[in-house]
């Protein structure tokens, strides 16, 4: 503001110099002022723009007639609160919203939504990328998920269906075979057809298809059946189909036959056994493969076939001595065996034709006497203690076996 010297203040008239100074100061002050035509809204805005922004000190109660507010109220300019947040009703964006969204969303949401939605009221349909459900169980049903979806990844149980899309074999450690074909799978599992596992066979398949019990019978190639044993006259059967145990064959009555016809090799086969003999055998005639009648006696040691035996020694019989009375010779194959039940005895041929140990030259028809050491010799004319007659001639002077008849 121009500096002026006033008379009311000075109390006396002003001097020429003071008056001139007042005019000079007034001219200077007026020269710095705007003309009224230049004081327009545009000029005021231009000046305000030079001091706009934070720290300008400018303030306004309304903007376009609307007050600012952080709460959700109508006809208010949106303002942030002390946390940088604001509340609003419906928010419409031309391109996209960025940041967290808290509160209810009513209406359609188009475009991409990123982040977590912790409180969605309503159901997002499958066609819109949702599950079409409000619970986990219903969501699995809507998505067509089975029980595997609820199993732990380290404990999955597959109870049906097939697995496809694998690019490599399932290893043995993971419960697979580690192979892509049956041959390699058997090798990895240590299985050999015909040794560890049975290859497919029509006969085995037919047996597996049987539904009845009994004795298994192959009736043809790839066919089988079950059978039972049927008893004939005078025969009884226990457990005829073998299901409950072994099949037992018995006799309901004592069998009677007109004759017994033997099969097989001549002279081979027994009636009864050494440990379980028949009692009395009744017959009109008998025949035997061998030629002597023998009886068991206890001997003091084992003697070879044809040894001439006498009563004596530490047991019942022993090898003959010179001048003794012989009872017979050791038999190889008796036709008739008497006293067979005697334990540890030796069969002595008492009658019939048997080989005899003889020393010296012998002619057919010579009488045979007992000599020392269990051998026989040709009887001299004056003796009567002969026990046999030679049936053949032998010119060997040493010991040999000669066929004789025991008297």
C-alpha cells in the first residue's frame, strides 16, 4: 500500500515536497493494480493453478455442490479415511479393479478376478468356472469325482475302473510289474511258465468250471467230469466220491469163488504174506516151483547153500563132521517151508532134490555121506550113514555143488 503523509496526522499544512511525494507514491501503487476488465474467472483460475497441490493451503467445502465423505452416503464425493479406505455401494469400472474387495458383490462379474474370495453368497455354476455346490461333498458329485478325490496322495486305494495314460511302467516298489508286456512282467516277478506258474490249459480250465464234487476224470481234450466208485456184490465202500477222506473198500460177506486164476509171471506172486499168514489151507492137490521140503532150525552161524548139516553146536544144528549122521543140507529155495515162523532160523532141506557141497569125483547114483566142514563125499562100501544119492556125474576132485536127492 502507498505511503502517504496526511495533514491530519502532521497537524500543519503539507509542504510542496511532501505533496509531490504523496502523488508519486499514489501513482506507483495504482500502476501495480489490475484493470477491472482484466479481473476475470479465467485470470483467477490461472493464478490459482500456480499454487495448486499439497501444501497450497487451498480448501473447499463442496465440489460441484457435493461434500466429500468416507462412508457410503448418496450425493457425496468419495474421500479416503485415515486408513486409506472408503465405502461405496455399486462400483463400475471401465477397465478393471485392482486391489482387495471387501463386502458384498451384487450383479454380474465379467472379466478376470484374481485373489481370494472368502465370502461368496450364492453358487457359482460349473459353466462359469464354479462347482455348482455349497458343500465339498456336493461339489465332488457335481464335478463327477469318486472316492479317490478324498484319499491322501500317499494312500490311494483303487477299487475299480482302469488306469490309462501312463507313459512308463509302474515299478515293483509301487505295486506294479515294471513292464509293458506279459513276458517282461513275468521275468521281473521271477515267474517261469511251467515252473512257477501254470500256463493256460483247456484241461485245467474245464476242471475249474466243475461245480460237482467227486473223483476228477478227464473225458476228452478240454473236458472233464466227476465220478464216484460204485460197489459190486459183497463189496462195501466208504466215502465213495473221496470228498470226506480216502475211499475204503470192504467186504459185506465172505467171498466164494469156483477157482482163482493167477495172472503175471509164472512163479511170481504170493497168497498171504510173511507177517500175516493163512491158517489151514484145504485142497486136493498142491504143486510147487521148487523141489525140496525144508524145515527151519536154529544154526550156530550162517552157512552157504548146500552145506551138509548135523545136530550139534551152540544152537540146534551145525556143519557136519566126518562120520556123523547128517539130517540134511542148507536149502536155497524150498518148495515147502515148515516151521517158517521160527525167528532167525535156517531152512534145512530134509527131502527132495537140492544142490549139495561135495568134495572129490562123483558119479550119478553114488551114495553121499557126511564129511568134515559141512561137505559130503562118496560113501565107501561098508558105511550105511549116507543121506543122499548123486543125480549127476562130476569129475572135479575139488569142492563143488552137485545135484542130489535127499533121502
